[in-house]
């Protein structure tokens, strides 16, 4: 049995996958052990160097950076999703003068790194008299960049809705806009919700580009804190763990939403025949 993207691996392929997984796991564990050994040899694991992170003032400062990260991510995601929905509808429009610009925007912006857009807002726009506040110097590039990704997610969701749903709406007297708003979009939104959460995880990580514009998000707060207390390695490990917990939680949420989608069955565990 095959799925949409690839054929199910056979016994030999599964054996090779297991061997590669074990080898990769062993290599990663070996690297981690080597790193821990080097940290210990240089005194980086001494309790005195970690003790400051058992105090509330340190965590209060880092949590304020996390709040700034979350705020930038939420505002960027809201703007990007609104623009992405408009672009998705534009790409599906029957009017050529609407469809072509929307498609050109999506295809062009998807190839541009978000960092380059940050530099445009940071250095190019002020030369033309448009100097945005610090918060918007991060939010605007992220919204512009992620709007293209959200547009493709929404477009895929709309196209996944059975054509008969729209035809039924038109048959009962609804207009094209009412059919899209009341019938197609609610179903499409439910279907792409896991993908939206996954894209939001990437957007949350992209907020670390606030480091470039000196916006006080989590990574920049970690840099300031490490400069203040001289605990560079400890600070960045703590920051990395915070990112790990937040992103892993969002990824778990995406998997739960995917599993709860109507018509999606959890994978069955297969047993070899005796």
C-alpha cells in the first residue's frame, strides 16, 4: 500500500532505516558526551556558574524576553495569516489581474530569506523617510515573509474541500462570496489547522532575528544577560532549553490537532506474521 508521497518501505528498507537511526543516535550521543566532557574540563559545569539561574531575577529577565518573543510572533502571525488568506483567494480568483499579482508575490517572496527583508526594513526604508518603530522593524518583515507560506497553506485547504460543497451552496441561492465564507473556508480552516500551527512554530523561531534590530526578544535578552554576568555558555544553554520547550509544545499541539482531524486515523502498529 502506498500513500500520496512515497511507497511504504519494505523489510530491507526498514532494516536500513533502523540501522541508520541507531547509528545517528549513537553519533549524537557521542558528540553530546564529548561536549559535556569538555565543559566539565573547563569548569563550565561547576555549580557556582549555574547558581544564578536558580534565582528569580534572572528568570524574570528571560521571561520578559520570552513575552516579547511571543508578542512579536502573535502579531506577525495575525498579519501574515490575514494577508495569506487574501493572497490565497487572489490566486484562486477567476480574474487574471487579481490572480497573477497574487501568484507573483507568493512565488517571489518564498525565495527571499526573512533576514534580507529585515535588512531592507532596517537600512533601506529609512533612506526614503520610512523609519518604523523597533517592534515593527521585526514584525513587518516576518509578516511579509510568512504571508506567502500561509497563502499556500490556505490555498491547499480550499482546494481540498470537495467541489460539491461549493456547488451545493450555489444551488441553495448563496452567492460565490457567501459560499466561500460560510461553507468552504470553515472546512478548509479545520483541515489546515495543524499546518498553521507548524508554520507558526517556524515563525516563532524567526523572531530571533530581532537580534539584528536590537529588539528585546529572548535571544537578544540572553545576549545582554550573558554580557552582564559573563556566563555565556550557561545563558545560551538556558535560552536554547526555553526555545526547545516552547517549540516542542507547539509541535505536539500540531500533532494532536492532526490526529483529531475528521477522517484521520492513528497509525496501527503492525505485527509480523508467525
